[in-house]
């Protein structure tokens, strides 16, 4: 499944005065989305760093892909338990953080319900399997309750984006725009256009060292149901949600969960967590609220 894009590069990166304009670009695919990295600096060093991205992303897909039966996630869903890798432990921890922040509105155990709706089966038995608190994760192993299955589709692209950003930062680069389904910046500024499926282009956000993600429930449907599902049983409140945060994983997970929270709840969340920089909420009639 490919996700429709609601974030687009609105202009070339704005370079710091005096910086050499050498820019090296990598393009590819990862986790069902087109991916790209634009990296400023010495071209030979940039090419060497960018050459490592493909292997990194293949490794992440081998962990979290729902479509690869050999992935660690597929084996967990099939067998109910799997040995934990470093990436798997890290994404479990990120998911737990977003789950707690949103009062359970982000929950990777939504997968059986997603499958039931996609296949036209009754949702009751699948909804009874939802419950992040029943997932057991230790340093060595992850276990699911009987019948449970996980999906990281609401956070995995953000996690992959963060991993690529970390790779480039460790290599010493100070100016890069990473797009692995979500956007993250090293340095900046970078100007991005933000789009809603109803209202069209909403405006622009400028990233400097932060990340941004957009989710839109109406971008895909499961029969008569939006493809983004509320673990607590609510209906989407917004046409789209855009979150800017310190990490792409946090922005990605929150943009999914905030689709089901009202503006007051979102504002309280932004005040409570300094990692959240801003949220753009677009109603079904195209009205924009920026928090």
C-alpha cells in the first residue's frame, strides 16, 4: 500500500550565507513510499554516506514489513513471540511513548481490526484483541497475547527517517533533508508545502533540525471506514493532521493518533510535551487550526 503524500518540498533548501552549494541527492523506495535524501557538503563524502542508506533501509524493512513473511514483525504476528533486535526494542519503546501520550489512541495492536475491515469480516472479535498493555516486551523477546498482531504503519516510516538522519549526523553532515515517507532535517532551513485532500495547499512550514508528518483518514478507505482506526472506537475528527516534532517517529505516531482528539485535547498535549513543536488540524470543511 502506498501512502498519498501531503508534504512536498516547496523550494530548494535555503543555504546559510557562505556555505558551498554542493548538494548530493539519493532516491529510492522504503516501506511502501518513495524516499529521498538531499545532502550538502563534500561530494565524495556525501556519496560515501548516501551509499549506506539502501542497506540501512533494507534492514528496517526486514524488521517491520507486514508484506514480507520473513520479517521479524511478520514472524511475531504469526508465532506470537519473537527475539527482539535493537531496532525492534527501539520502535516498541517509541510506540509505547506515543501510546501513553495519547491516552491509548495510538495502539499498534489495531492490526487484527484493520485486517477484519479490509476483508469484510465482523469487527467485534478483532476489536476485542486490541490492547497494547497485553504486549510483553523484554530486552530479549517480544510476546503477544493470543490472537494479537501488530502494525507499525503509523510510526515505522518516521522511525526509518530518524535512523537515516542519525546515520548522516554521525557522519558529520550538518545540512540535509531526509524524506523516508516523513521529513526530517539536519540543520536548515528547509521550506515544505503542507496539503490537505479537501482544502488543498494550506501553506508552508520551515524545518530547521526538526521533523514533520501528515496523516489524513480519508486518503484511503476500508469499505466505508477510514483507513486510520481509533483503538478506542471513535470516528476521525479531522480531514488531516500535521505534526512538527523533534523526531520523525514522534511526529508520525502523533499525526496518526491526533486524528481522533479534539482541539482542546491536542492543545493540552502540545503544552505537556516539549518535543511537539506545532500541530495543524484541518476540519472536514477545510478550516485550519494551528496549535
